[in-house]
C-alpha cells in the first residue's frame, strides 16, 4: 500500500537554535507557524482530492515538534486528531530532535494518537554533530530511539551526508549505527548549501567544499542499499523539489530526481559486478518488471557506460525479481 502524508510545516518552531545547514523557510516554503484555519484548509484540500484515509497521515514537519510550547503542541495535535477520529486520515506523524524526546512527551503524543516519530539524527559521529552545531550527541539519539520503541511508535530516522567534518566512511558508520536502532523508515539528505545559513558563510569563505552530485550519488546509493537490504524503507532521498529550494540554493548536490539517480547507480554497479569476470561481448540481464527504467538509467546512461566498458547489454524483465535484483541469462 502506498503511504502518503499531508505535510504541515512548522518552520524552525521549537528549535533551540539554528543548526549550521538549516533554513527551513527555504526547504519547506512555509514562512510562519500555520494557523488552525490553514491546517483545516490543507486537510480539506487533501480530503477533496481523494486522499486515501487508510494510508494518508497528517505530518507535522519542518521544526522540532516536541520542543514547541506544550499548549500550542497540544492544540495542533487535538486539531489533527479530530480528523483521524472521523476516519479521514490514518494517523499523525511528527518530526523532532533526539534531545526533544522523553517519557513525558511520548505519553502526551500517545494520548493524541501520534503513530510515527521521525528523528533528525543527521550523524552518529559526535564530532560532526558538534561541528554543525546540532546541540545533541549520538548517545541522545540512541536513548531517544529506545524510548520511542518502548512506547510502540513507528520510528523514522533522518541522516545527512557531506556535512562539514563528515566523510564517506563516517556516513557508512552512521548508517550501520542507525540500523542497529531498528528504525522502520529512513530519509537521507545530502547536504545542500542554502543561502542564509552558517554553512553558506563557511562555503563563501572557502572553509567548506560541497559534495558534487556525482559524489553524493556514489555515496547515497551505497547507504540506500544498506538500509533497504536490512529491511528499512528509505522514504526520501535528497531535498524535496517543492518549497523555495531552487531560489535558496547556493551549492551542493541538489537534483530534483536524486533518488532516481541513486537507483540507477545501484543497477549500474550490480550490472558491472555480474559482468566483471566475463569476457566483453553481448549479454542479457533480467530485472523486475517495475524496475526496467532504473536499470537502463536516465537517457540510457547505464547501457552506454556498460557499452563503453565493452559490454553490449540488453535488459529483459521478470515479474518475480525484486527491487535491485539482477540475473544474467
Ligand atoms: S533542529 Fe532541525 S529544524 Fe531545527 S534548526 Fe536544526 S535541522 Fe533545522
């Protein structure tokens, strides 16, 4: 079943300070805390456009939901809960910081019918967290994830790549440590330098080099595979193309179809792996029916790259093959 969110952005709300890379107003396009009337409008629009009540959740994103003023938090939840109770939506999800989680706030979220919590972990390396002024440690993330499990919420983790101080190996290690916390879902965001952030100042001063799209795809495709092969669904890869990202963009691996680039890369690497020990020539590789375009690549780039290496490949489809599975016939 395809899950969907009606996202309600609470830009920066509840955040104790601004992390080095963050400009929620640019990312979400939302300029202020939504009024109850605006929330109603968003939810009514979703209902009228046929949102499936069984699979659509109301999502409070874009800030640190559990750190906003408690009365305001309860008002928002009460409002959203009324729509869940009348059967228009399947649940409520929120995103917050690891240090915004404790028993008290989790029982409060539970009493308002919240079903899923997404944690902005960003890295499991304390040095990277410190350099990027996150204001929490990896130990806070471990503690928060355990509590979220204890209360029975669905757990989502969000991580970033290419932050100042981060390396491909530390990002791989972050993924391994996040997997050990048994999340249900993950989001991966390669760092994009947005105007109006401290990261933008560091970039302009020559203190930070952003990843290229190619570098970010090479790394994120490995992380994607690691999550998915361990049963964790990656529900987002790369910044959403909505909001004001195009206007606020300064540098970095922003691409509106970033996920697709990573999927293509996985198929390219797997094709190379299968063919590596074989002599150059013509081959047929099979992939799942739904994944043919990912295997071929945008503008047939995978086919061209394989051909450049001496392998003329034809892809055929087999219904039973799952995502990223490939066989040689
Ligand atoms: S806690 Fe999250 S939303 Fe708040 S400033 Fe940091 S990255 Fe942005």
